C-alpha cells in the first residue's frame, strides 16, 4: 500500500533508522544530511526527521529520513514511527556484538509495524574502530543474505559508505516504483 501511495505523489520516500541505542543512527543521519559528526552525542526524546534530496538516474528524489531520537532506549518506538515507511536502515555497531544480536528483534518489529516489502539495508557502523571489532564483516554479510537484506559497513566518523548506505535504499525503492508504473 505504502508503495502505490507514494508513486503518485512526488517521489518522497519515508525511510526509518532503527537499531539499538548508541550504534550511531543519529550520526549517520547527521553525516549524510549535514556532513556533521558529534563525538559525544546525547539522544534527545521525541521523533525527528530530515528531508534530503538524492539524485537517482538524473531524477531528484526526496528521502524523508526518520530518527528514533532516543525512543529505542526505552523500547518505545511507536507504530507511528514506522507508518508508511518504504525503506529502513537497520544499524548495529561492529564493536558491540549485543547490538548485532538484536537485529532479529528489530526485523520482527519492522515487519509488525510496516509493509513486508520495506526495502531494508543492514548497516554495520563504526568500521573505523578497527582494534575493537566484535562482529566480522562476513557475519553481517551472511545474516543479510539469510534475511534478504542489503548489507554495508559504514563509519559516520570517517564518512566511509554513509552516502552509499542511504543511496542503496533510495535507488531500490525508486526502481521498484518505476517497475510498478510501467
Ligand atoms: P544512536 O543512539 O544510534 O543515535 O547513536 P549516536 O549517533 O548518538 O552515536 C552514539 C555514539 O557513538 C556517539 O558518541 C557517537 O559519536 C559515536 N559514533 C557514532 N557513529 C560512529 C562511528 O562511525 N565511529 C565511531 N568511532 N563512533 C561513532
Ligand atoms: Mg540517536
């Protein structure tokens, strides 16, 4: 439903950031939308979103990217947060295995509250922290394959793959919609 609805509008895609507290969701968004990084970011309460233009095949697409803004600390991400989402970035921290172990729970929550077709990328963030890695790249990749997700490792600190993570989701949504229109 969400897909059909949005194709008739102006290519404004709702994308949600999910994943455990402190994995770097807010910083991925800050890096992508404003090229900023906060070494000691504190989560604030309440839902926030930011609209960002993305060029796909010469066409301007708008991604409305939602950040949990700390709700996840209390396991209190509401169904309103997910409503109408057509894309998701499910983020874990490669230096904290616990956040990787939570991925299945986040997928369940995502599928409970949104369309099964929501385009999802599994994102292993903090790839810059080479000395303290607890989750191997191959583990992330294989989980993503099992669950039919895209996969990427990023660093909001050194910017690596941040644009690619968001663009992968936006491009795939765009392609699904293009196919439906034809
Ligand atoms: P959120 O709770 O998922 O939104 O996580 P935040 O974006 O608030 O980040 C939590 C902490 O991790 C902050 O101290 C960030 O500075 C730090 N952080 C976020 N992304 C990275 C990253 O890619 N590399 C490193 N080294 N630290 C990061
Ligand atoms: Mg946050």
